[in-house]
């Protein structure tokens, strides 16, 4: 994420050449794909960890109290 922030900062620079802008943009896209992959992997692991005994997923909002709305079993 820090590297993406640096790239965005560079892209906002008025002194950036078109070639450098394209290089930075390509690096940013590659980093976003990597981050997305990591997030999807983490999501899969979380779903495994919170699956119910019957194999159905129990959907919960992270950092929410047990009485919070939005809890319950999902149709996934």
C-alpha cells in the first residue's frame, strides 16, 4: 500500500514525463492486482474460519458486537 501511495504521489507531480507516468501507472496496476489477490486469499481463509458446523457460512461484520445487526447465516 505504501508503494501505491508513492506511485500516486509521483503521478500527481506536474513534472512527470509521459513515459514515466506510464511506467508508474503500470507498476501501480500490477501492485493493485497483487493486493487484490492477497485480499481474496485472506477472505477465503476468513470464510473457512467462520464456517458453521453444518458447512454453511456464518456471515459476521468484523469488530462488531454479537448483538450487531447484519449477523446471521448467509446464502453463499
